[in-house]
C-alpha cells in the first residue's frame, strides 16, 4: 500500500469525479485529498480531506466573468505564503509516496518548497503542453487562459494529460497524453439507441435554446435547470448521477456546453455532441473545436440555433457515430497503471 496526497480543484464536478475515479481504480492505496468546496464531498465516501482556498473561475450568462475571477484570484494569492507553508506541514505529516495535483494551485508549490516531486494529472494542460494548430478564434480567452495555466498551474515535475483528443506533447520527456478518466458509474450503464436527446446546459441565456427546442419534433430530456413540470416535448429532471447516465446512454445525441467530463461520458457511450462552448472559456472552445475536427459532432458559438443548422447536424449522426466507434474513451486502467509505475519508481 502507498500513501497518495491528491490536490484537487474543487470548483467543478469534473475535477472531483476524475480524482475519485483514480482513487477507486487504486483501492489498495491510502488517499488524502486537499482542496476546497466539492473536494469535501469525498468525506462521505470515507476519504480524508484537508481544506485549501480556491482560485475559482466564475461564470455569468454562459461566459467567464473575468473581473470576478481576477478579484477572487487576487484574494487567494494574497495568502499564498501561509497556505503553502500550512500545506507543506500536511505533506510532511502524511509523508506520501506520491503527490498528485488535478489543477490545484497550491499542491505543487508546497511540494517543491519541501523538496518533493509532484505529478500533474488533468486536462487543462493540453492547452499549454501539447502541439496543435491554433484555431484563429478566441484569441483573448486563449491568451488569458494559457497565461494563467503557465504562470500558476505548471509547477509540477511531470504532466499526465487526459483527453478525448490525442495531441503530441511539446516535451515528451515530462508530458504524456492518455484517454479520459471517467467516473466508474458509466460502467453500470449499457448504451442503446433511443429517440430522445439529452440536453445538459445551465443559465438563463439558454432559455432561448429551450424555446427553440420546443418547436422541434423530438423529445428532449433536460438537465441543468432542476426539476420542473414538463413543457411540451421538454422533460426536466433533477440532478442524479445514475439517472443522468441512464438518459445519456440511451439518447440519440447530446446537446451541452463543451466541458471535457460531459463530452468524455458522451463519447464513451458513442453519442455525438452538439456543443455550445462557454464564451471566454478557451478550454471549452478547444474541446468543441476538436470534437468537430475529429468528426464526433459540431459546435455553435453563442446560445441559439436554427432549424437548418440542427437538421444538417442530425443528417450526419450516423457519420459521427461511426467516427466515435474508432476510438477508446476509457483511460482509467491505463492512468492507474501509469501511477502505479511512478510509485514503484519512487520507492527504488
């Protein structure tokens, strides 16, 4: 058995569910999770956690709220020295065999301060640590996002990037790309070909999209707006992991923003995606760009669509599904094996 300290960005479910999936793939090891907000949900599953402040990203009306994000980051960074010092003491007491970070700000800094190596395991570093042809759109959000990643989140010694699109690392000596880590609950559901479409969006800006979908002759199961009375062909459902995955596994296709975790789940079940990336969130834009480039679906800039665009997308559903079937979207076992190898190397 090894001890693993795992720093996790807790402001989004994707980071937490991914780190949990890693831990569940390695049940014989002891994990200590450090981070804020949703990281502490892991206590209910029997894991130990340690609280840290978070440099969260804030959103408003389906776009990044840059002023709120910058103000919060400034407050968090003002206390960086004391947080790094406190976390360093946590690391010394726990004495881990391996330190991982999933886009958590302070873990690699504290590890380096006391002379311990740290491994980054996330998706965000595909933006800065891989080679790809840069799309001309979203120049400002690309600059701001990549600047933040390089300046604040790239202190780790090595980088494992998990992604549904496989890009060549810019430095293969310290960086590798593996398939996505998905929550284990996906294994409890068998994909089938239903007639409904799963919609997973949030925010009032998407009310216009819902109004449009009311005019489409198809059933839409909607997550992200909570439980509401059905409205014509729109069925609203409350958050539920297994309920969501059941509806996802049996849908015809998915309409969503372009978060990597949702797209990873969708592609695992073989479902094409129609994406609306959040404005200013460059990672989401790049996810949507490669979704379309690889032939797995399409994306729309903004929050509205017309009948002709939807019809053109639906006409290619079989083509998208055929492309998806050519790829592997479950990287849990490969990532766990890679971590096991690192632990063994560290003990030599």
